[in-house]
C-alpha cells in the first residue's frame, strides 16, 4: 500500500508540472479547435482584419495558459505535499 501511495504522489506532482510547463502548448491546441467551431464557418460572420483577429487570439491563448498554469500549480502543490507525506521516515 505504501508503494502505491508513493507512485500516486509522484504521478500527481508530475501531472501538475506538465500542466505548468506545457501550458502554452496546451492552450494553443485548445484554441486551435476554436471550441469545436470550424474557422471556415466563422470567416463569414467576422468582418475584422487578420491583425485584429490574431491579436484577439493571442489574448485568448494568454488567458487560457495562465488558467492552466494556476491549475497546474495547485495540482503540483498537492502532489508535493503527498510526496512529503509518502516519503517521510
């Protein structure tokens, strides 16, 4: 049981670290899908230039990456606490 607890605590800490360090990449892939709406369908509805749309997308990517980093830090903190508990002697 102790070994399982150690492995689980390390996995939780590693998952949090992956979210923190990979937040920008994950946010880009999330925004790339555009919430399930295809870009061809949205081109007809939006009458903005590409620069305005690109600036808007950069802001959205930044907001999502900050949100992912906060979530990852919380998960990593919980994992680190579990590691301290699991590996105490």
